């Protein structure tokens, strides 16, 4: 038997898992590992199954002897890479290998304390970046906090530590930078300049739907219904550091969504599709439903960095400063909210996980919305008061 469960106390909600680790070669004595699980017997049985699987695959770590580095490497391999998007996994791996392990890796996992983490954050904020006269930004340190907190939360679930010590640490507050968006005149000016480029339809769709770059570049013709004037967001494109391109489903259920298209957007897409069909005919092929909407001439995906660079060049030609491609998404949301579109609709179009994210992100639009609502309220009641006199 690889392991069994023992109830710790008669009326308690905790169990002990006893793992048999074989015999010690030097003494011949049987080796065991005890792991405490708080919860029901069913939860303890599930944990026993996980631990036996770890023993079978060689990934089992003994509580008390595992260092922070040991666990973070295990977490990257068994939790991050299989469950998160490739870009997110790359980001976490960079944080872990370049920052967390060098600073905290030698500490035993069970001896990691809040003061160790707080000191680490302080050091990062006050240490100058290599080759640059700047310190690590609060936003970056918050990303480190998110990665470490997530890893320690997994360690708690595995029974390696009793609590997540990162809960007792306050990450630095992030200073939100001013959001740069386009107004109506900016959009018209930009699109007039973009009209003569290969990116016109792509950037038009970005401004008129608020889709993310990764969603736009993963779009297939089968995802677009030009008759019903709508498109489906079902996947995202990611360009990894090893130069490979992968397609993944959106992170959340809200990310998978239908977006209604304006008549002008449908017209732009029809014209763009017609040109693609013509090019295919010249090359002796046909346009397939699963072909990418936005791609290179031979059908290969557009590289995200190339698209963003093209956007920057066009905004500069249009005299628009500090407007990123992602700001097309912000511009779409801001313009819709200013037109009185309900935030819930904006949330659905953007694919935000909750309406609170939408409201928090675009709180800068709220003062104008409140004033407009106050004027409408006043207009409604004062009109009735006048007629009642």
C-alpha cells in the first residue's frame, strides 16, 4: 500500500495522510511521510491520490525539506505551464527565474516569512535597473507579488505550508497612468491615413469593436457572419519568445463572446474579403472559411509586434501622440459610454470578466455621464412641473 488515511482526532475536521516511501537503504527501516489535511475525508482521499501520483511521477516534495526554489520550479512545471496562457506562463517564468529564486530561493519553504517578502519588495523598489537610471516600478513589483502569492496559494492546497504568508504583505500601490484615447475627430483622421495601407481593415475593426490584438490576429473568416452582422471571439494568438505562434481559448468564459458589427464595419470587411478572394484567384488557390482574416500574403499569421509598430507609425503620421494599439480598445469603450451606451453592454463587447472591471477602468468617463444623467433628470421633472402650473 502506497499510503492510507488516519483521522487525527475523534471530533476534528482533519486527517493525516501516511505515505510509504520505501525502506532506507542504509538502515533498512521503513520510511514514512505524514501530511495533514484539513477538511472532509473525501478531500483527504483526493489529496492522497494526488500525492501518490506525485510519488509515481517523481515530483513529490517532502514538507519541511523543500526550499522556495524547489517549490517554485515545481509550480512552474506542474501548475503554470499546463493551466495558463503561453504568454502568462512566460511572464511568470521570467519573474520566478530572474527575480524570486535569486532573492528567496535558498530559504526553506516552511521558513519563508512576511518580513522576507516585504524586504524583497523594498529592495526591488529601491534598486536601480541595470544600464538604466531607474528603480523597478510599483506595477512590476505588484506582478511579482501576484506570481508569488499564486504559487504560495498552491503550496497551501498541497499541504506544504499552513498559510499563505504573502497575505500578510502589502504590495506597493500602483500609480495609474493617464489613459490616452481617441475622440471622434482623431478616429476619422487616423482611418483616413490608414486607408491606403494593408492594415486598414484590421485597425478599423479594432476601433469599432474594442477587440484585443490577440483576438483580432486569431480571427478566422468562419468566425465572422457578414449577413447577421456579428463575429465570434473564440480564440487568441500568442507569439512566444522562441518565435513560435500558438492559439489558445480566451482566459475567461466572458472572453468567448459575440460582438455586433456596425454597418460600416461590415462594409469594410466585405471589401477586404473581396480583395483577399481576388489575390487567392491570382495565386491559383481559394479562400477557405478557416483561413485567417488578417494574415500575410501566403496565409501565415501577422506578428503582433509588427502590427503594433505599424499602428505607431500611422498614429505619428496622424499627429496623435502616445496612442498605443491597445488604446483603440479604450477609445471604443470611452466613446460608447459617452454616447450613453449602458456599461453592461460595453462590458460584454470588451469581454471583461465583470462589469466592475469596466466601471473601474473607465471611471474617467463617469463625471461626464453623471452630468448628462443629472441634466436628463432635471429636464424630465422640470418639464412636468411647468405643465402642472
